[in-house]
């Protein structure tokens, strides 16, 4: 890849342009985001997120940051886990997604321990050693400089705190790869076209998944950023993986 370019799906674009293009995608899909998550994963995304929540180690009074938190699936549950004495910060770089998440959580009666901050994962506006846990679900692949973002997250974790990265990954189950390719490049854009009225955004989704680092590569990136005891769990045959690492 050209040193002055980065990936937007399969296209190479200037680094400064990627954030705008990703923003356009999520402005476009925000209203149908939850429906499409259920349709395109056949509801299984709920199980992936449930497993992620089980790995947070959250207790009453903890502070947690849900990055690229979208419409608030994780934040909603974590708000209950940390209780009134704790705090959950729902953050997204995209204003449309953040508004949708805030409206959804308020509609569910969740308010007291929630905070909403629009922020870029590469330059997080929090002091050092702030959070007991950081989650980022299906957001890291959209970040322009993932190494910078991982270091930014590390800085604001408390010593002993953990980062959880839930993201699409590389299928490892025998025979799954070709089936997954057919689904991703044939069926997914059609779902986007007829359900969300946005074929291009869901074609980008499929491409962005293929350009994201595989399980071992992301593990190495987390280790290089300073995380300790990094491990990952393959889910649904490796279609999704949950990476976990700790701040020393």
C-alpha cells in the first residue's frame, strides 16, 4: 500500500479522506442500523455481544468507555453492571450514530450513569488512567490508524484495566470461507439495497471486513501497543473474534 494512502474498503484513499467517507457511510445507515444488524447476522450479533459483556469483568462503581458504541447495545447492559456509582461513556466519531444511541438509551430509561461524547479513537479526550474497561465492537476496522488508536486506548486505561475488541475476523472453520464470501459479496449488498436502501454502504462493509487484520495480526498489534496477556476467542467459526488485553 502506498505510504500516503489508506484503505477504504478495497479502494486506496488519502488518510484524511477515509474518516469523511466512513462518516458518510454511518450517517447513511444510522436509522436502519439495528434492523440490519439483526438481519445480516440472523440475530447472532446478540450472542457475540453477550459473550463480550461476560468478559468485561465490570463491577459496581467501575468506569467503562464504549468506543464506536453506535446505538448502545453494549452500553445499555454495562450501565446496569456498573450501577449508580459507576459510569458508562458511550462514544462514537459519528454524530448521527451517537444521537441514535442516546435516544435509544433514554427511551429505555437509562440516564443516570451515562455520558455521551463524540470522539475519534485516535485522539481520545480523556486523562490518563481513567477507565477500568474499554470496549470497541465492530468499530476498529473503520479507524484510519489502528496502531495509534490502540495506543490512545491504552493511555486512558487504568493499570490492570482491560480492552475488549469485538470485530469481524478471518473464518477458520473448514469450508466456511467460500460460503462466507458468497454471503458477503452477493447477499449482504442486496440486503442493504432492499432493507436499508443503501447497497454501497453494505458493499463497503464486506470490503472493510476483508481488509481488517486477521486474528494473529491484531493480537500482535495489541502487544506492540503495550497490552499484556493478549488473547482472542473465535466466535462463529472465526467470522468474528473477541480480542482481550490488559494494561500493565
